C-alpha cells in the first residue's frame, strides 16, 4: 500500500474504521522486517496499541523500515527495551493528578485529559501508559470533578485540553467541553493539543472549527508535526481552515532519532509550518518513556541542530528547544551557549557567524 494505490476517502469516520490495528493490516501495508513484526506482536499483547489511519500509512514508505513516518507509527522490537532512566510516566502526571483526568504541574495552568483515543498511536508517546486503554472520549459527567477543582482554584488561568487526542470526538462533544470551561469564568485561555491535522486532517471540517472557535473563545490549537513529509495538501487545507476560522495555531515537534534529528529536515519543517501560518513553538527533547530509547537522541543533538539553525531561520520560524524534566518538575529551555564572556558591565556574545560582539550595560542611575 502506498500513496499511489490507497483510497484516500475524505470521510474521517472511514479513516478510523479502516485504521490498521493488527499484524495482518501491517503486513498488507508494509514489507515488514523481523524487528517490526516482533514489535507488533509485543505491542498487541502488552504494549501501546497499534492504530495507523490509511491516510498516514500512505505517507510511509512500504519498503523501507527507516522511513521517518513509518518509524513514528510501526512498532519495533526495541520497544521491549528498558534503558537506564526510562520511566513509565516520565512527566509525573499521575503524581500531579489533582482530580480524575486533571493534572496540575504549574501554578497557573492544568492539563485536562478528555480522551484516551488517538487516530494514530505514536510509538514515542509520553502517555503510552494510558492511551488506547479503553474508555474513549470522557463524558461531561466523568469530567465534572475536574471542573469542580478548576472552579475552586481560580489561580489556574489556562487549561490544556489533551488526551489521547481530543479532536477524535464529535464536534458537539468538543464544544460542550469548551463551553463548560468557559462557564467557569476563571480561565483566560484554553489550548487544544491534537495530532489530527497530521494523522487525520480530513477531520478538520467547518463544524469542528466553529466548535473550537466559539466553544470557549480564546482557544489556541497546538499541533504536532514532526516531519516535512507530513505537510501534505490535506494537512495544508486543515491548517488553513483552522487559521481562517480565527484560531491561532502553534506546533510542537518532538526530536526523534531517525525521523527529524538533522538541521535540514527541521529547517524544512519549520519553514513549511510558518508558510502555512503555524508558529513552531517547541522542539521537545523526547521524554524518557520506557521502550522509546531507540527513538531518542542525546541532548547534544538538539544543541548541535540549534547551532546550525540560529541565524539561518527567522525568529518566527525557530522554536524553543525544551526539556520537560523527568518527574514533572517542569519545562526547561536549553540550547547552545551564545555568551562567550561575562565581565563587569560588559557581556561578550558569540554570534551565529562565530564573531564576538560586546554588549555594554548602561551606567547605573545616580
Ligand atoms: S497523538 Fe499524541 S497522545 Fe496520541 S499517541 Fe500520538 S503523541 Fe500520544
């Protein structure tokens, strides 16, 4: 199966019904290697489930296991490996759960997990412990304790609606959740985190955009493109529809070994996003989830990439390089050190061309 032979039905329900979820489906779509076959058997027996929409499968190379799309969605035998430092819940979300489905790691914002379902299960998922485990989209009743917590804690000013993928649900369900959040009267913004524009872009229809735009008001959409090959015509249409409905769209990319761990690939991705009016927001060091070490890079890889991208990409195209510290202690920006010397009132910077430049502080006020 490849882009040339696959029926790319525009109906997102069809895409979900026809998603690849078993070994037979994988064998039909790809010439599997032994490592992938073993990975699939293991995933089906005990790990993160398999789901790949026909649309996303069509972006992958059916012959080459090193394909950057395929590495994101086809399990591999290495998922059985537990490396030093690997964690089941790397961001300590269970320890920071303040109500069912509500995680609070920062003073002013909280994470609301409204579903455990995704159209594609990404093999590097931070929440592999819970996604695809059953239950699907949570009802308003199930989320009521979370809403009560938020009402009692007005210092929480922003909610990130995530999952699973919150947009693998009906527009009316999504609208109802956003309206309930608006009714609290305590929130400034809501962010909706989704991979639907990447893996199921035909789901982004006008009804969904209206629900997102009108349900809360100040809603931001956070997408998750990892590779320029994901910026297809369908994805471009989905992004344009979101932006044209007045929704600000930002993108988080996860740095992944063998997928996007080089400056050229990321430059192409970030330029492609900006050209589609999407702001690259974070480049995230992959979280140390058990069974993902084969997809992770050392910290120095991201730093070296940023050395090359600084000055080559404009400020709106260059995201922040971020490590989400294990244990849920919060995000930390990092990257190359551009300060060569700190003196009394004078700081010497190293520029992207390798030149040294002094910045002199103003004299102190008398
Ligand atoms: S779409 Fe997001 S939540 Fe779902 S498997 Fe991928 S990374 Fe995890």
